[in-house]
């Protein structure tokens, strides 16, 4: 989602630096669990920098909004450990995927049937690909030893995460 947020910020001449800072702080926190940053303040800064749909009513604005909200929820999760933030973040990511399916011209005969929409999205090639990526990630993580991880584990995880293309990029091929 970050590439879409970055593209939006460039196109709209908005500052991307807080999102880049958040990205770096998230990895730093993941790597060593230490950070001198105030996570609640970072969350507020992310929210302040996140576009809202009242100002940007485009799909690009919606993608950027969702990406910003994911970042804000990650900061909130690190701050308080409440798993509801992860559930919210996953929902924003799913919404962006749902928007993309709609943007591709897919339509539903019964828009009120949420379960039908979810099934449709998950059966779409983007949904199938995301499921495959999740399965590959779980398989990769399952190979890691229990207990103390090797010193290069964080670097391996970061490289894996940063080298994965977004589903929106994959679909464009």
C-alpha cells in the first residue's frame, strides 16, 4: 500500500516524510523492540498527514487514506498492544483490494449481500494471489527456529517484505 500512498503524495504535492519515518520506525521497533519515539504522537502525526475523502474523493485518495490508516493502526498497536488495531488495519487493506476489484469493472448483482461481496473478492485473481502470498509467508516463517532467532533474521524479513510487489502492481503485469 505504501507505493500507492507515495504516488498519491507526489501527485498531490503532499509531504510523504512522516510515512517514511513511520516505515523506518516500525522496522526498527520490530528489529530490536527499542525506540525513543512516542508511538501515540507518531500515530497523531500520521493521522494529520493522512488525506481524507472529503478533500480527495478519488480512488487514489481512498487508497492513500487506507494506507495512512494502516500506518496509524500499526503505531497504535505498538503503543498499546491492542490487537483490534491489527484487525482494523487488515480491514483497510481489504477495502483497498475491494476498491481495486470495483475499479476493474467488476459488478455485483446484489450489493447488499456482504458475504457475497467477500466471496467474490476472495475468488478474484487479486484475492487468490493475496492468499498465496500469505501462505508463502506463513511457510517461510514456519522454517524459523523457535526461541532465539539467528542475528540475520530481521534483515531477512525486511528484505522479504520490501522485495514483495504490491498486488496492484502484480495485477498490472
